C-alpha cells in the first residue's frame, strides 16, 4: 500500500497545510472532512479544500533501543510499537528480513 503526503489549500483562508502518510482515498476524504489547522473551518457542501500536490510519503524506520535490526514495514510481526527509535531517512545497518519480504509482496 502506497502512502502519500498531501499538500492542501484551505477552502476558506487559502493557507496550505499538510496531511501525511495517507492513502489517496484518505487524502480525498480529507478535502471534504478535515478542519483547517489555521482558521479552524471545516469544508461544507460544495466548497472542499483543494489539493496543491501530493508526494510520496517518507518511509519510517524503527528499532527498539537495544536492537541492531531496523524495521520499515508496519505489518511486520516485530514492528516496534513502544520504546522505539524512529527516523525518516534510511539508516546504516541491518534490516529485518520479514520487512524485506513484506516490501516485495
């Protein structure tokens, strides 16, 4: 599943805000349901926010503090969900074999 970062213009104030790590369907839903963080207005009726552009979301890399292996697939059975380190750039070091398999499938 591809995740995206959406750069959105508010329907009311025209200021840009960002939604991160969403599917295209979720970004589309955000245009009609998400409150603007600047003016706090929610789109109504036929006046949705509009997309400026979307870009591929940054991949997250996680590992527990004591681990040597990095994970990058949130569907991995060993995906750290507490007491972890998370970065958004590719680290040096070993990657989880399960994550590698899941990324190919």
